[in-house]
C-alpha cells in the first residue's frame, strides 16, 4: 500500500488501479469534488475490496452496489460528497451511522480520522472488521452493532457525523453528540429525501425546537435530493 492518489495494494491488478483513478477523474472532479485530501482518499481506498466478489468489475462504476441483507455500498460520488461536506481533519473524532461493508470508514480513516462506526446488521460487522484490519485501517476504526439513531454517546462529542440511511427527521440524539462547530451530514425524508448539512453553532445547546429567540443552536443546509435506505431505530 502507498498513501498517495496512486495507491497500490498487494494483488491489485493494473486494471483496477486504473479504474479507481478514472473514478476520481471522471465521476468526482467534474461533479465538483474539489478537496485534494478527499480526492486522494478516494483514490487510495480500494473500493473493489468492499463489494461482493462477483461485482468487482463494477466496483468503480457510478452507482451503488448491493452488499447483501437489503443494503448497498453507496455510489462513489455520494461517499465523496458527504465526506467533503463533513470537512474531516486529521485527528477528528467521527461517528458513522450505517457502516455496511466498511468502505466509508476506510475513506474517513484515510483522511486521518478516528472513526466510531455503527451497523445495525450483525452479519455485516465481522466481515467489515476483517476487511478494515487486512487493509490497514483497523486501528483507526471502532466498529459495533447497534441502533444508529441513538448514536454512540459514550465517545461523544464528534467533530463530524455521517449517516448512510434516511431519517424521517433529524434525530435529536445525533445533534446532542455533535461537538460545538461540528457537522452532521444526513439524508432526511421518507418518500422524498434530501441530503442535509447540519452545523452546530459554537455556543448554546442545540435542539430541534427553537429557543425564545428563534434559534435552534445549529444551521441547516439542503444539499441535493437523494435515495437511501431508511434509518431504522428508536431515535
């Protein structure tokens, strides 16, 4: 493995390496992904290691892929967009909801984050753990089975939270676990979903309900329409 945009992995073919470079050049850059660190991380992490072996030939295509149990690995552009808008810095403590096969966790680790990843489907967790360990990202990723809508309060607060499932409304638990100045990137809605960026203000307690001055303690920005599996949980 190397840690630049031309990362190479043991046993990786030149075709797969070239496909990953094309993914960055043709899917991400033309659609506005501009952060050099995000582009380098997307160019480093071998997405083909996180998909069904029968779908390796589609690993760098511009769409989501099934990983079993009714869930998918997200489209590369969506992973890059959510990561860029979360503004991850080296050393950031980051919460990820919906770890799936571990791909987003690996991208966050490649950016230097300490990742706390939650997956509700037990059968996905052990393979994701083994994959992350084998590829060298395991030391930076804490992974567990749980209800993502409740977050992981024992390790809060988080500089960023990324959610890979759509909530009917923003869970208060996730807002509570954001550090002051932290960013939450989450799809919201049921039939019609939109990706939102929530930024906690540097002071004051954030709440879904406005205070007496009309402030909820965070700003909110709609990014684009999306389609995610639903966030299932108590929150």
